[in-house]
C-alpha cells in the first residue's frame, strides 16, 4: 500500500502527480471490484465512527475555510453551501450508515435467460472503475462520493474546491481511516492534494485511461467546462432551473407550504425552486397569498405584469429571469394559462432537473408527471426532495439530467454498469 501524498498548494510536476494518483486509483479499483460486501461494510462502519469521533476537527477545519471565504467576499448562499455544522456532520455520518445498510449492487444478476442451444446468459452489475468527482464549495460531497463509490466497488479521485480545501482534508482523513481498518487500499478514495486549478484540466483528459467517468458538482461554469472538455463520460447537470406549478385545483395551504419550502429552505442548493408558475384560473385566490408570503420571508420576487400588480414590492422580470438559476433568495413568478402552458414554459426554460405540480386533480398531476421531461418530477411535494438521501440512497454523488443510465440522484446502484456472463456446455457456433 503506497504512502498517502502530502497536501500541497502547488507542484512543478503536476502531470506526473496526477498520473500517479490515477495509477494508484486504478490498482485500488481492481481490489475493490472483488471486495466482499462484508469488507466494504466494515470500512463504511469505520468511516461512520471516524466522522462522528472527529467532528471537532472537521468543524475547526471548516471554520478556517469559512473565514477565508467571508474575507474574500463570498455570498451568503455560497457561505451556506460551504458551512458545516454539528447537525450537518451528524447527517453526513447518518448517510454513511444508510449507504452501509443498502443492498450491495455489485454482482447482482438483474436478468437471466436460456437460449435454445442450452446456453444460459446472465446480465450482472459491475463497478464502473475509477470515478473522478470535481466539486466546489460543498465539503460534504467528499464523504458522499467517497462512500458511494466504495459501496459500488469503484475507486474515486476527489478534487474539491479551493474554498473547501481544509474541510475536505479533514473529512478525507476519516475516509482513509475506515479503509485502513478494513484492510482496503487507501488509494480507493483519493483526494487531490493541491489547489492548483490545472489539476481539473488533467482529470478531464482521462489521464490516459486512468479515469472512467467524471462527475462535476458545482456552478454552471464548472459543469459547462467539464461537459465541453471531458474526454471521458460525464454524469452532470448544467444547472437547476426548477419550477413549482400551482394548478387551479391546488389546495392553497399546501401550495404555500410547498412553495416556501421549495424556495427558502436552502435557496443555494440545486433542488431549490427558481420559478413559480400559477394557473390563471387560480390567480385571484392564490397569487397574492403566495407572493406576499415569499416577500415577507425575505425572498425577492421578480414577476410578469400580473404578478407585479398584486404586490408593489414585486420587481419586473426580464426574459433572462425565466432561464436563471439564482442560488439565492430570489424567485421569478408568472401567470400561465393552465397546464399546457405550464408544461410548455418548463420545456422552453427548464433544465431537466426537478419540477413540481401542486394540485388535487389526479388527471392533471398524471399529465405533468408524464409530460415534463425532467430527471425528477413531483406531485404535491417540495423540489428540495431532489436529494439522494431523501430517495433512500444514503447520499448522492450528484444529480444527473442526461439520458444515460444514471438520471436523477446518482447513488451506489447508478455507479455500476453491467456485463454478460454466458454459461455453456461446449456449444460452438455453426
């Protein structure tokens, strides 16, 4: 087992460093692919213990990161994404426990059939190999990605943002401790030990076959760069322009609760609602209460002419607003002429991430769920449930909005591919 590399803030031979990390991860991936569920679960149990035991150290490292970010003028939403609290670390450890408790996806036979010639063919789940996760401000991604890749038999290379550098190192120490206790290679969960931005570009090259898939977690510019430059497959979403549509048949109290939570629970997360659509048939009863509630809660509302008329505090919405992921306490609001218009607006301006309808009309709900082409669609529930933990995955490595096999929250099962095992009794092809 190779010695862990020391953290550095620059490196004259960064390509050689990254090639070494990839080679070590590739070797670790071969070990993990054959590790038993029991051994992986022992590592996860040890990781959970280590996170709980080292809460103070993680918080101290995070406090340094937060102080540096504040000094640099980071926004409140950015600080919220960066900040760890005892409750968030507890949730991180609980997520590890949940991942440990889910069924191991590796080796699962998903289909089996026999051919007329007597051969039996099985489709079986296998790990992807080496996953590179490039993320920005959220240090908890280090834990989520690390344990999900471990559970699914993949090695992972973590490249955290410079703003969360200290926090990620503290969390990574816990991950490595768990691997060590279970007798698994420490390179199975590797943290790139440099803030040098050139490391991202090197990961995007695939490092000569050292990386099998890339998952970006961050802002629009990061994800756009990854999708434009990556030479290996990418699981990603460009942005979360998410909608809540309040139908004419909605319950007002439920609509208020859902809209407030969808926007204001954590405005900076990718599952936050960015646009409120209200059915014109419901506007006289529902628009003003919804808009007033949001503004009174500290949310800036940017609306069309009809929305502006219900509250003088509403600011006029521009065409750009309908396509904007604010990641802040800002929401655009618009009146639409029924379900068809709502679906059309989401089709034209959404990002295929997460969209919700509030209605008591089952037919309208079914149409919305069937016709809105997003990774996650909800009926009478907040868009903030767009989270792997809330789906029962324990954690997520990201939200995928593409059309590959991984769509929506990417958990342990989505981090596997498959191969075919064929059993014969001497058959040859004529």
